């Protein structure tokens, strides 16, 4: 698996580039195809926050999501890493538990299902 680091300057121009200048995207390439990606930034109280993680169906259960999250963890130094997911997203809930994320909050009545907020204390490089 190949992990590529993309910054907004590589794929955005003008206003969009300025708006998302602090975002990073990591893309996983497997068998010559994009297998998945993760986006993250420091928009959550200036703390690292995984905004979105997506792994294409044919590549699930092959460690792609784990590798993408680990790549973000590696960028955090000694910080807390946050993310959130809907309470019915069982694959993500299981992966976050496996990666030792802890529930730090639940937001109800925001949408049909509760949003669960997670945090992981990162210690050193991964």
C-alpha cells in the first residue's frame, strides 16, 4: 500500500485554497487504484481532527482505514487527536475502539442518529 500526502495547494486554487489551507488529505493507493482517503485539520479548538475517512468497499477489511488513521496519528506529535462518527456507523466505531480512541462526548438531536465524539492521546511518533 502506498500512502500519499496531499495539501490543498496541490488540488485547490484561489478562494477554495485559502478556505481549506489548513486541511490535509492522505490517500491510500492499493493495486494501482485509490483505495481510500482521510481528511484532517486543526479546526477543532486548534486540535487535530479527522474530518472524513472513506475506504472503497472492495478494499475494506484490508487495513486501509487503519493505515490512514495511523498516518494522521503520526502527524500529531504529543497531541490529542479528535474525530466523530454517527452512532450507527459500526465499522468506524469498531476501528476507533481498536485504535484506542475514547468516547469524550455524544451530541444528540443534531441529526437522526447521535454523533459520538472520540479522542486519542498521541504520545510521540508512530
